[in-house]
C-alpha cells in the first residue's frame, strides 16, 4: 500500500481520485491547492503526488518546480485537463503526464507504473 497525495482545486475530482485509488489499496490524502499540498508535505511523507496544473493561486507547475528546487524526492504525476502543458519544460520534471478523463484507466496505470519504478 502506498501513500498518495492528490492535489486538485476541484473537490469532486479529489473525491473521485481518492475513492478510485483507495480501491486499489492506497491510502489517499487530498489537498485543494498548492499551499495545502505544501502543508501536507511538511506534515507527512508520501510515495506519490498526483498534481493538477491549473489551480487558483500557485499552479501545479510552480509547485513542482519548488519541490524539485527543495530536493523533494516524491515522484509526481501531472494530471490536467490540458494537453498543451506537455510542451512546457517544467512538466518534464514529473514522472508522468496524464490528461484528465472520466475513464481513470490511464491514471491508474501510471500510478502503478511510477510506484513500481520507485520501489
């Protein structure tokens, strides 16, 4: 079982991901902003961070850059509604990039792949 932190400003998305990834046997905590995510990361350690890009306040890419600068070793999956961020060099800091969909098959596959790679 892995500990995951899901960061998304949409409450329904957070609940959906927490339920679906919890069904895979993972312990899932959620955060509604980059600031909440930073607080959670200070309080506890996680095996994987699933991070939305477009959020109010600090964006997911800005948080990712800060985490890399602070030498946080937690792997990150960017999960966004926009495919255009794949061309942003900052997105290359993440271990995976998933475009949001009502079908969570790709996200679940990437979670399994990234966790397996980092064990």
